[in-house]
C-alpha cells in the first residue's frame, strides 16, 4: 500500500470511529454503548 493511500485509509478510519463513537454516546443503548467503548478503545482509549 502506498503511504498516501495508507494515510487516507487511516484518516477515514479515525473519522468514522469518532463519528460512530459520538452517535453512540448520544444514544447510550446497552449494546451500542458497549460497541462505542470498543471503538473508543480501538481508536486509542481516550
């Protein structure tokens, strides 16, 4: 994979994880909350 392509993929993954985490945080539905925590942990556990 070219460095530019890898950078775009990583940036997209970070944005998707952030958006998904934000949406899930608003809902706080049992399983969705667990998924949000898993995404947060995968994204760096902030």
